[in-house]
C-alpha cells in the first residue's frame, strides 16, 4: 500500500475527547491557496453524517519558517504534509489558537504543539473549559511555550507580516473570542467562525468518502442512491442546511413509529446505515432554502452567532468588524465550509449589518426568517431558563 494512502496514517487515538465524526479515522487534504505562501489543511467533523470541513491554515513567513492558524488533528498524514512544507520553508515558529470557546479547535493545539516542539503557542484571551475551568497546561498545552496574544498586535513577534484584531465577548459563563488575522503581503484575512461562505459543490475532503453525502441525498429510508455528481451535490446542500440551521423550515421529522416502520423497508440495516433509521423528510422548497443560504457565495455570519452570540455585544462586534474592514484584504480563509472566499472589506463589513437598525436591503442578503425560527426558539428557551441573557438593542 502506498505510504500516501495508508489508513494507519489517518488514525486519531484521542477522538473520545471530542467525539465527533469521523472519530478515530481522520483524513487530511492540503491545498495551496497562495502559491508558495499559504496552504490550507482540511479535515472533517460533525454529527450523524452532518459533516463539514474543519480547517487549519499555514502561512510562510518572509524571514523563513511557518505560522499555523487553528491547528487540526496532527495525524501521521497531517504531520507528514506539514513537514513537507517545513523541509522547504523552515520550522513551524508560531501556532495560533484564535478562539476561546471553540473546543473543536482547542482540542488539537496541545497535541499539535508537541509534534513541533520549537514553536511558540499563542492563544486568544480568556480561555475556559467546561464543565471544569482547567489551566491550559492541564489540557495539554506546553506550559513554557504558551502565552496569551498581546492585545496590541504590534507587540507580537510576527507583527511585521501580520495584523490582528481580537473580538472577546463576555457571555457570563465563559467568553466567545475570535482573532482575525491579516497577512499583509498576500492581502489575505484569516478568520475562525465569524464569517463563512457555502460552496455549491461539496469540498474535496468530503469527496474522499462520499457516503455521508449520499446518506443525506435520500428522500426516505428505503431509497438507494446512485453515487454521482448530482447526488453528491444534493447531499452536501442538505448537510449545509442542517449544519447551519439545525432544523431548517424545509425539513420535517417523521414520528418515532413511522421512523421504525420505514427502517424495516431499508435495503441495508447496519451500524453504518444507523440500522435503517432515517427520520428526515424534505419539502420541495429545500433547494430554494439552500440558494438563499448560499446567497451566490457571499460571506455571512452563521445563524447561531447571529442570534445567540453577537447580539450580546453589538457595539463591540461592530467595532471589531470596522477594524477588520480597515485592512486591505482581497480574500478570506475561514475555518469551515468554503476554503477561499473572494471578498473585500466592504463585503466583510456588510455581513454584520444584521446588528444595525438601518439595514440596507439593497446591499444585504439576509437569511430567511423561517429558517432562523428554530434557533430563535432555542434562544428564547435559554433566556427563559436563565442560561442566556436577552439580546441587546441593535445600533
């Protein structure tokens, strides 16, 4: 078997720390985004075959060496792909954890840092963990090499090549932090969760094993789906609706009784097929819902952040967005969904217009209200139970 296609190299033995699909078997896809300068490393994560890319970005430093933004699982395959860059461009010098709340990003930093023992580790402020707020060293971060990012980006050791802005929202029981990083030479903006764009077609990392795409392309439990480009695209677009809305308006869920009756008709009943259980029923409007979500590829803020997080501090978020929009970038790399978003500062700033009272309909492409309903009801329930606080007024 080729060393580049050995399943042992995809093994991730610590998957139980954050038990998300694909569990202990993680593939890695590397793409060169800016020739000889920026590379992305995609893996997968999700629940019940609702999977999306999780992405690490590596930038070559002008003086030699590499900066890593938001590490992914350092499997043998992943480390080999990184070391190919190390051999050509120099050691990993800096590792950035750009979030305080994103456990799916945080869990990989300690193991990744151990594979590159010369690197300095910088983290977003106000790190926390649940259910117990443990020191970072207890979470596997190298104590002597880990420090908080300076609030003033000019004090960072990589300030000549990068600028950054920290968004840090106090949520009471923890914080939401995101560090947007601007690589000046390539005019590229790196973000974690704040901005994303949804592609029409499934990203390459999902094409390696199309089963989750085909699983969600079905209309019922007993349907057998042919593996072709159209069905892969259909499955991806439905996955996108699931992942971002949790329960989009075009989705109906069958009763438990109906679900088990349908499972008996399933052509395959195994652990892989969830024993034929398939409760989803899509209305014909699902495609229009996806097209509205995608908005022709424009950058937007994920619904969960639009409703639950950013309205907690609208003035703070808009001030941060204004700072980021003052940089002269021409493209954005997010940690999820599309790997490269061709967007300028005006388009980035427009994505946060939902926090403003005077929303310009000519410029904005807001998400559909009917698709936001489930998350709005979720927010109302959290506020009623005292788990979340009511949103502040738009500016």
